[in-house]
C-alpha cells in the first residue's frame, strides 16, 4: 500500500473519529489505524450563507479533509458530504498538496449566492497498521517507555520529542481551539509557533507586530490576536 493512499490515522479506534486523530501522544500499548482513500464523489453546493459550517484539517502530506461539520449549517444539509472526506478539488481546481488553511481560505472566498462543486473522496474502512506482537507489545519498539510526542514529517524522519510543560500545552491547545473557532482550521504546529512568538512579548501590540511579520499571510483578525495573547499570558502566569 502506498503512503499516498492514506488520508489520516486514528489512535486506538478504527472509526472515523476526528477527536482521535494521530498526531499527539503515542505509547507502546497504542494501536494506529489507517484510513485510506475509498469512494469518489462530486457534489454541488449552493452557498446561501457566508459560513459553510466546515472545519478543515490535513494529514501534513497533501490531503486536506473535513474534520467537523456544524449542525444546521449549509454543508450539514448536504448529506453526501461526511466527516473524514478528503477534498480533492473546488470548482475544478485541484487542491491536492495544499495545507488545510489554504483550502479553508478558498472555501471562504467562494461568493455567496452561487453554486460551487466539490470533488471528494470518502475514507475506506480502517485497518490496523501497528499491531501488537505475541508478547502484547506494539511493533513500535524504538519509541521508549515514556510518553512523548511522536512528530511525523513529510520531509524527514519521525522523531520523539519531550512533552511541553502543562501550562504551555494548555495554552497551545487553547490557541488551536481559537484557530478552529476563528479560521475553521486546526494546526498544532501553527499554534505552537504563535505561542513561541508571544511568550517573550511585553504587550499585545508587540505580539501583533510579530505575528504580522511572521504570519502576515493569514490576515488574522484583531479579536483573534487579542484572544491568543490572552492564552499566552495565562500560561506565563502559571
């Protein structure tokens, strides 16, 4: 099986459960389930409101997919669109290889009151790619007994990194939640970058300037920046 066929992996469940996506802590007793590309489908959607009600994420190697659908939203009314679907194209434009925030931006830029077309790929039923051995251990022998963050990279080897402090981890999680709330995306790496950018700043204005210099392409709204600054500040006080 080629790696390019994998949409995403879940931890300790074969279900399409977006709360159990692989990407955080991984221990020796954990199972990894791979969800691979299945049925292709094409849907037409009428954008009657500014918000589609989608949260987008990606697997880090070119596949953006639907992580959450808001109840009562435009997309929720299109029953052929499901959580876990990989978005291949928007109005005929191939978006394979784009990061989730780029895909989210394209969806937001679609004009209200017009019909648009999505080409999607459903995930097949998951299967286990990290089985336990006869001794009851998983086949991932080199991770070690301590829990840490297994970081998978598309352009380099996987590494096991020490977990951040509890305060830092809590702040990064809060920033990640804010990204989803304001931007419709989740990205722990981006949230971590934003935390690091603000941890030594003296006030929100300095923080806003740094974000504009390093992440200006995102055009973060002022309210979002202020809320992120609050999350960083809370971590520094603990």
